[in-house]
């Protein structure tokens, strides 16, 4: 049996959770021994080249591309993990929830003081913005959740290694935070 | 003769009264300790103490949200629901009675409390990373206590307003859990309430009396912020006073200061 394959993605997030993954410091060497990375911004593989075991999802769904991406992850990964506040509840981008999309776009592209060309971008190349920012588990089934903004490096490491080695996850209180 | 008779009668009456007095005194002495049991632990309480207070005095933590030490209990949040004789009842408003057998730390109640925390998280807009109260928030600390990874209910994302037009404080209705600690606990020296509830049902919100609020001391504004279990009331001008790592619930879970 080969090493478990991990894929990662950052959707409506800030890459902070990926930074926190890198924040495991020298344990990254152990991680490389433990797993193989597939589609991920870490190794810059753009498309799934094989079936993966673990999908690491950062960020919620704020547009059609995010939704497609997430569904693609669900299809190609055995286990999906929502990592961080944005994937779990929409996070900072979800501040727009409750405000109609039209109002948001007008504020950003027409009424904002620093806007030069007053045009709302509408190119077919651009993904459509969803009516609100969706938590990932409201789009597809998510198996595990790691809260935090970002989740502490120790939490990510402990959770990943527990998942890979099959040992019980024991978390100290200080590691489990929502901020 | 008749006068002396009446005198002795009166004396006898007085004696009986005195006896009754001493009897009631001895009875009250006896009842000054109410014995009860909570999760199998033998405890004692003072007469008139509520279950939550008595449990705290005996080193047993019952999770609370709307209850605040020294404040008249209101029984709003239902976090402190305990079981007495198979019936669930709020621990913060129920007085302890002699021989009561209380269940608190049982899986059924703990899951119910966790569900209530989750409901509060989805009902408002609780974005911990953007909140100044993060780390000092009772609701968040209860989330940590129950290891809430994700609420089991769908997020509501209600549209609520932030009112920063006050002088000393600001009110963020996105975070308000309507525990009414601010209404009950924050009064001026002449006993006037600074906060009140407006509108009804799902639309009800906390407001402050603008005239009174503009005149409150910094200490009272800070007290209002500290007594708010969430980040709905924030004191203006100072923010993020404590760094991460030194906040109230950074190192130890909520309830550890009570639990023995």
C-alpha cells in the first residue's frame, strides 16, 4: 500500500490555513514521509491525477467556481476536512450574507469612493457570485472539522497524523480555539 | 386577684411565645444547612440558595450563560437545566430543598446544553475571528467546553445592525444572545436602568438610553462590557486590551475556577 494521498484547496479563504499547515515547522519533513500530495497549491498540481484519500478544504463557497471545485474534491477524495472558520461557517466573507448581491456589487464597483471606471464586471470567464457565502458542509458532505482562524498548526498536525496513523486524537485545551 | 391571674396568664403566654421563639430559632439553626446531593456528591446549602449558587459553593460547576454572580437570576438561557426527580428544571431559579437529588453532569443534559450553544451560534452572526470579545466570551468558552467543531443546525445569517452611535459603548446585535445581563446588572447610582429591550419576538434587540449612556462613567461602561457574556456590548476607545494567551479562557476552560 502506498502513502495516503492528500489534496488541498483554498476557496473563499485567505490562505491562512495553508500557512498554518506550513507552520508545523520541522514536522513538515515527517509529513512528507507520511503522505503524498496531489492537487494542491503547495506542489502546484492543478488537476487531480489520481484518487485521493484526504481533502483539506480551506474557505467557504462564495462563487460557482468554489462550488464546482468542492464537488470535484468530494468526487476525488475519500475524506474531506473543513479547515478553519471560513470553511466551517463562511467566516469573514460571510459578512456579506444578509445583504443582497446587487447591493454588494454596487457598493464595490459603482458607489465606492476609490472606483475609477464604474462598471460591474460581467465577463463569462468570471465565476458567478453566489447569493450568499455557504459553509462547505451545506454544499457537500464533510467528514471532519478543524476550527480556528487559522486552526493552530498543532491542531492540524495532530488531526492529520491521527487520521493517517489511526491513533486516537487527543487535543489539549489550548489548541482548540475559534480565533 | 383577677389582675394577678391575668398577669400570670400573660406571663404564661409570654413564656410560650419565648419557647416558640427559641424553638423556631433552634429549628432555623437546624435548617441553616440544607443537605442535598448533586451527581452523587453530598452537599450542603444555605436556605434560599438556588441550585446553581449552592452547587458553586460546593465546588460543582453548572454551566450558565444568563446567570451572573450577584445578579437577580432570570432563567432565560436554560443552559443550567438540571434534573431533579426525573424532571428538568433551571438550576438558576430553583431553590435547593432538603434531600434534593440533582443530576447535572449526565450525557443527556450535556448534549442538550451543547445543542443550545450550537443553536445560539447559528441563530446570530458569531464570527469569533472578528470579535473583540474573543477569548473572554462565555458563549465561545462554552463552545470550547463542549468541543463544538461545527453546529448541527444550519446557519441562519440574520441581518442585524451594529449601533456605534452611542457615546461610551457600541452595541453589536449580531452577537447578542439576549440574556439580559446588561438590563438587570447595569444601573446608575440613582437606580435607573441604562439598557432595555425593544421590539418583540425575533425582532427584539437591546438598546441603551442615550441620555443616560452618555453620562455613565468609564468604569460602568467597562462593567457593561465585562458583564455581557458575548461581544454585543463593547466599550469604545480601548480595544483588544489583553493579548492572545492572557485572555480569560485561553488557558483554562470555563468553570475551572468553580470546579473542585
